[in-house]
């Protein structure tokens, strides 16, 4: 059986492709958001966050022979846990990684993590739209309070995300919900509604809707602050579903 660590929109097609190749696949996701993996008999799913011990126990108890890591590019803990578990069980690890799409530009500013990203984003004195999710909100709330900047956050319409936003101190009226990727028009609607002057994003690739965010910002003349991707540790990484499935077939006998 393959353990597929999900967390991106590519999780479902990856799971189905592996199942159609003859593998039994256990899809693990941290949240219970809808994930259309079809009704293939080789597919099963479990939900809930896993620490390193939990992932190890899940893999060992289910006789996992291969871990396919399709966690979000910024989910550093999940990716580290997956690699560590594969190493401890002496089984292959294959990573899925969306290609980055953002490049330096005069109105695109890169910062290595959330703290400096929050500082520079709030330094312009204009309303800020944060699209990096419900984690790591504290630096932006603190920087916005210090500078008097209006902070708007867009998060998943999930109880955990909403509670995290409220707990961090984001005003209810400034919490926008939805599940991306969002179109250019959808981004424009939110940005115009709040007179946004700075957009903060991660480089989550085309599948994460980054080009549409960038185009909306360009149309409105907004600055863009990008939280850079964490550096990937060693391990086979794939951008193509068919190549990943072929590698899985080479790594594990059906």
C-alpha cells in the first residue's frame, strides 16, 4: 500500500493515477475538506493532522511500502515528517512539488519568512490583503496594529481557519472566506472591495492560483509581497503525474 500525504489540488489526480496503476492508496489529509478521489476500490482515506510519531504509526500499521508526499510546498513539518518516516521504515519516498512561478519584479518583493514579509507589507501604509492562509497570522496582525494598516485575510471557509483568524485578532468584517484557486475577477472583486494596495502571497504555483493573483495586482497597481518557499531537502521530486507513477512502479512491486 502507498501512503499519499495530501494537501494540494493535485492530491486527487495523483491518488487516482496511482490506484489505476494497480496500487492500493491510503490518502491522508489534515482537514476534512472535500476531496474528490472517486470510488476506485484501491482508494481509502483518513483525516486528521499527523505528527512524526502519528505518521510513523500510521505507515507501520498499514504496511506502507512507499510514501508519496503531495503536501503543500510550504507545509514544512508535514514534508519533514514524511521524509523521516520513510527513512525510519526504510521505504522509498517520492515528493510532488508544484513548479514556482514568481520571479523578481520592481513591484514584487520577496521575503524569506512571515515576519519580514509582514513588516514590509505594512510599511506602505495602505490596506493589505493576506492570502497565505490561517497559520502565521500573528506577525501580520502585530505589524498592522503598529502601522495602523487595514488588514484583510482570505482563508478557507472551515471552522478551524475562522477560529484561528478570530483568535489572532482579525476583525470579523475583514475575514474573507473561500477555497481557491481564485480567478482574476474574483481577486479583483476582493481587492476593490477593500481598496487593497498590497497583496501578500506564497508562491504556490499555477495550481495555487498565483498567476491570477499577480494579474489582479498588476491591473490595480498593487505591490505584491511573496513569502519565499522553504528550501527542499534531498529526495526525488516530481512535477509530472505520469513520471511519478512510473517512479512508483519502479520503486515498489505490485
